[in-house]
C-alpha cells in the first residue's frame, strides 16, 4: 500500500494542502482488497470508476495497476471533484506518484460515459460508486457494459446499504452475459450491534438507507455485502425485447 493511502486510512484525515478534513464516504480496506483482486485477475490496460471523492478507491486501483507490466490508464469520473471534494482526490493521486496514469473527468457520468463510448473507449474493469439512485446507477452500468470487454469485471459499491444498488445487482445478474465474481460479505449480523449503530447515526443524513436491516438481511441471505463484483462472461447479445424479473 502506498504511503498516501496508508496515511489517509490510519489518520482518517485528508488535506487539500491548506486545511484538513475528516475522511468519510471512502471504501474500506476489505473493499479495496476486492478491487485489487479484480485487477490481479483481469490484468487490465484500462479501468474506470464513477465517483472519485477523496481518491481512496482510485489509489487502490493505482496500487494494483502499477504492479502490471504494461502501460495502464485509469479514468476517474467525478463532477464535483474540485468543488465538493476540494480537489483532494486528484491531489492524493499526484502525491502518490500516479498522476501519469489517471485521467480525471469532472463531468456528470451521464454525459462523460456516452462520450467515452463514442470515442471507442474499451475498459476491462469498472467501478460504480456515484449517484445512488436506481436510474442513475443503471445508466452508469448501461454504458460501462457497452465498453466492457468480455472477461472484464464491474464492481458496485454500497450494495448492502442502498436499496437502489442492491436492486441493480439483482437486475445485472439476470443478464445471460454476467455472473457473480466476488463480494465483501458483512462480518456481523448481530441485532444489538445494528441497534447501537442506528442510535449512533440516527441524525446522519442518509443513515436510514445505510442501516436498513431488511436490506442487510437480504444481502446476507444472498451472500452479498457492501461491495459486489460481477464478471462479463460472454458478449451481451440479448434480444430487443428481452426481460427478466428481478
């Protein structure tokens, strides 16, 4: 693990070079391990993520990509990187020495992804961790699927926390072209732990989604957790009127 990422995770603090801020909304080490396992399996030349934030997931990508023998390119799409995130993700990538391999696109994914597709961009690994409504996340997957090579893998974060993302994974796994590759399962399904967590985070915006016990129970029952990776095992050749319940 590079020093910049290690420092962020241990201190739980990030900086824009002037002020420091508590880290939040970042991928956890076990989720980063899934990213790196995917990279080691696929050995991609081009990867893409929707949602850069403080750059934690980006650095997990870069650490694994840097170990590959050939030239690599990572595309990070984040429309509010310079504003809401104060440019910290981009700064961390440069500080870690990975600026040469990362292209940051500060534009909504609903605009950036179709432009990348029209430019004949092909990727082997994608991460969806942007806007967490079903329609927006589905649009992200729609375009990533069209750019993803057979054998490539899509990772979806917050599957165990957001109903929309959970339902999207259910939908994707009805596609004949996809199979489950791997997950980060929850480690504790204790009701008392859930109760304490709900009380502690009762005033946090969005906590009702993150602490939905019914959704977590369904994720556990499926063997899923916070993060799910699905692999494209063949070309997507569904008919124009294809539909499966999900």
